[in-house]
């Protein structure tokens, strides 16, 4: 009897322990993550506040969240200024300057388009959770709609196709971008937050359906509004044959609404610039940290200057590569390269690594190479479901022997990290070439289908030119 009581007491202790974990862990993790975000922002914003404006200068203690408050006020102020004529003029001038910089303009334009699409109130990007058959019929997965497929991808697929991002578990920030017909997309009564929780927890966290009736009403109202918006859009495309009813005057937005709008405007203005500068700075710092320390002191200008020179390592690398290319173009340079390759060929492991790297680079960079020069559309992972891929070349002879004629190597990238994915071998007639550039294809994959390139098919371009040349229809009445 006493033994049973002892077991019961131990069980109660275990239950109390688990209950304590369930009570404290969510609050503790939430507090820890919030504190990390506040500390991260404070450490980067507070040091740049002038001492006379910094309350920590006069107080004997720190002010947690000061940097976060300053950042929020700054974004609201930028949004307020950007809403005016001078702000728009300044932004236009700055974008023209950025448009002349080769690499930076691509990063800036992609980031700006992505943020404008995601933060737009009319955007459907990551606003709806769906269920699709993946990776085969009879097997299902949760996905998120990032938009309706447009352009040449829509033309080459079914009547109506959606861009669907299929996230991985437990890390929903990576996955696959698929193009799925509307009839194969099943809408779920889940919020995006609930869908992400379901994916992260591997199905352990099941959404609560207590307010199912309210959500169904909201979904019905949202669907009705979407139908009305689509009808209005269609009416406008047909030339406004019917006179629209005069809309009632809009109510003046409240102070909180205006602040929110200014905040989002500030994000849209500053985020593309900040992300572009941050990526460029990270790259420059990475190269500088590994190159500058190897420059001899007598040749390093930082030895004589009281400050460092950002980008010195990048400059040295560029000049060094130009110099190496100039030297290897001559007879002496080619002889040295040949001698070095003969030496490497005698080393068991290094020769394999060297030859593989050399072959990859020569294949990618030679002018007649087709590696990563063509974006294609292929049915993956099942019929009536499509994905973007990149042709990397013809199939190897051994693979070609077992596959149909004219088989090509296709790299299928993941989203949003296109540096990983799968290598597939498909017959050339089972893939459809797209007119988008490789850069545009990578942008579409990275953005999860939010950033869609324009349709450059000849028929579409001709139709657009014809429409512009025709005079507009006169309105009735």
C-alpha cells in the first residue's frame, strides 16, 4: 500500500513539474524573444542618438526600448515626409541614381517590389492558407497563397493558377514555390498565424475552432468584397461602358490610422535602402576582414591614415584579378598555369577538387555555355502542378543512355534560398522555355511568387503596343 502511495506521490510531482513548465515556458520564451529584439535594436540605434537628446546621458540607468521608440518615430517621420511633394521628388531622384548602379539596383528594386506587394492592403500575399495534393495525388500538404499567377507562366499552364509557397518543417522560412490550378487549391479556415503554427509544430498544435462562426462570417464578407472589387476591375477594363455610382465621401482618417499609414510608408521608403546598404556593407566587410590583414604595412594606406578605408579589400581583389587575367593571357602566364596544373594533378584528393571547381567555373562563365542561361517551366512534383527551374546543360552520356533523347539537366531551387534544391533530368520536350531572364526567375523564386516579371512574349508585346496606339473610348453621358 505504501509503495502505491509512493508511486502516486512521484506521479504528482512529475505532473506538477510539467504543469510548471507549461505555465512558465511560453511566457519565458516570449519574454526572451521580445527582450532579444529590443536589445538588438537598442544596441544599434541608441549609440547614434546625440548625447544632448539621449535621456540616458542624464539618468543613472539605461532605458530599455529607447532605440525601438526612436526607430518607430523615425519611420513615422520618414513616412510623413515621403507623403509630400518634396519627399516624392527626393525619392524619385534617389531611385534614378540607384538605377545606374549595376548590382545595387537589382537588390533595391527587388526589395522594394517585395515590400510594396506584401504590405499593400489589397495584396493577397501570405493572406490565405490552403491545402494541396503534394508531392503526389492522395498526399496533402499545407501551403500559403502568394498571389495569382500572371504573365507567361499563366499562359503556359491551366486557366487559372495560383502561386503557392509550400513551407518546410520546422523551418517555414524555406520551401518550394509551386504553380497550382485553382480547382486543386482547397482553402482552409485557418489564419496565416495558425497555419505557421501547424507547420512549425509538425501538426502538434491544432488550431482552436471556438470562433468558427465569426470567422466564417468574416470570410464571407471578405469574399463578397473581393468579388465586388474584381467586378469593378473588370468593368474598368471594358472601357467603363456603364456609369459607376458616385461613391459616398470618405471619412477623414483618424490620427492613429494616419500614424499607421505614415509608419508603413516609412518602412517602404527606408527598408529597401537599409537592406541594400546592409547587404553591400556585409559583403564589403566580409572581404575586407580577410584581405586587408594580408596587405603589407608599407602598401596599406590605413597604416598612414587615422581611419580605416571601407572597401579597400574589395578594391585589392578586383585589381588583383585584373592583373592575374592580364598576366595569364601571355605565354609566360600560360606556361606557369600549365606547370601548376601538372603539379596539382599528382596530388590524389586535391586534383579531383581542383578539376571539379575548374570545370564548373569554365562551364558557367564561357560565353557559349547554356548553364543558368534559361528559365523553364516544368511539371513538378506531379502532373498539373508546375515549378520554375534552370537548365544547367545537356545530360551526361551515361544518363542520356537510360533516358529519352535530348535530356537536359535542370536545377530546381528552393524558396527563398535558391542556392539549394534538386537536380532533375527531363526530356527537352517536357519543359517549356520562358522569356524571363535568370535574374527575374531568381527574384520570383526568392520572393515566393510575389515579385512576378513582365510577360515578354511577342504576341503580348504586340497586343500592348496596339492597345496604346488606339484612342481611348469616349464615356457615355
